[in-house]
C-alpha cells in the first residue's frame, strides 16, 4: 500500500485565516498606494485602450474626420469584405509573410552563430551587423531603390553582370517585386535581431559547447544539437513577432512600389492607407484595421497552442 501525503491548511493547523480589514489596509498604506496608482492606471487606460475603443466606434461610422459622422453599423465591414481588391492584398501579405519566414527568419540566427564563433574582433562584427538598424528606414529604402535600378547600369545588375547574370527588372516585375522587398527587409532587420540571439547564446552553459567540442562535433552539429534547442523559446517568440510584423507591412511597398506593379505588392496595410488617405473613408479603413487585428489575435492564440507542446518543460 502507498500512503498519500495530506497538506494541512492554515485552519487545520489552528491558525485562522486573515480576513480583509479596511483599517488594517489603511494603516499599511493602502490608501496612499491607491492614490498614486489610480492616476497612472487612468492615464494608461486613456492612451492604451482609449484608441482601441475609439477605433471600434469609428469602424461603425462613416466619416472623413471633417464632416459629421453618420452611424452605419456593420456596413463598413460589408464594404471591406466585398472589396474585389482585398483577396489580392491578403494573398500578397501572406506571400510576403511566407517568404520572410522561409528565407529571412533563419538569417539572424545564422548571423548570430557566425559572430559568436568569431571570438576575435567580435565587437566589429556586432557593429557591422547592427549598422542597418541605425540607418533611417526611409533613407535605406531610397538607397536600395537606387540599387534596384532595372537598367544594366544599376548597382545590383552591374555586380550580377560580372558573373554573367541579368539585368533583372527587380521592382518593375510582378514576380520579383515582393522577393525584392523581402531582401531589403531581411537586410534591414537581421542585424538587430541577431543581437538578441547573441545575448541569448551568451546565456547558454559553456559546458554544453565544451562537451560537444570534446566529442569532435563541428559548427553545424553544435548549431543543430546545442544552440537551437537552447534557443527554442526565444526562437518561438521572435517567430511570432516577425509573423505579426510581416502582416503589418506598409513602409516598404509604399515607398518602393506604391503597391505595384499591377498590385503585386499591394498589402493590407497599404489598402488601409488608401481607404483613409486616398479615398477619405476612415470608417472603412478602421473596419479593415479591426479585421486585421482580429486575425492577428486568432493567429497568435493558435500559434501559442501549437508551439506550446514543442517548448521545453
């Protein structure tokens, strides 16, 4: 027979449970704490949840923020969902997210491992890796737009011409426009993300790497059997953040292509911008924003439960 251990409660031990007392709470400084906390909470609610509530109300109105708003209920959502251009924008956004995860997401991990292995002059490699994050996004996009010159005199086409490739139309091609945006965003964001991975790699026990080196494993074996398992949680978090960020793509297609050619780079965020600032329909723009936020919430919940079983206990 096996015996079970019973955990005694405070009542069973003869110690009465303390009840809430207003006088005791007041003497302990509860009122002073509340007076300091209430203004902070109110400010947080006003600036954080106030825009959310206003956005939900605005999505049910028809307004251009100049004339008086009229209540239309769910008609803005009906208009957005029946827009013939919405499926194309959704497919483009999903295509960009897929390209970013498949080709762009592994780059910061490999860059962090590369910098970690090069122990000499690692500060210089950290600086070079983080340098794209220092460049203002607009300046970086305009610079890369010059690099993407489709003529044979363009920077990229000239370099590819040295090995007998090109010239390529880059942003002027429906097939190459979105991969070109992914190439730029990978360059712009890989360095900052690699610094996060480097900090996480620094927290891995050195004994694991020493044991792997004693076993004669190479860099790729250490990456697969030591680094990635130890970084599993941070990889899942960064993957979710990148997935949310890719669905909010706006600056790059707006400045690179304006959604072209032939709507090949029209994204949901760019469509929201066109609703609001081109058509002057802020109600429909907010309705599409609410739908996008709902999709991202559902996607985050699904992602959490899917990756939870893969996370180390």
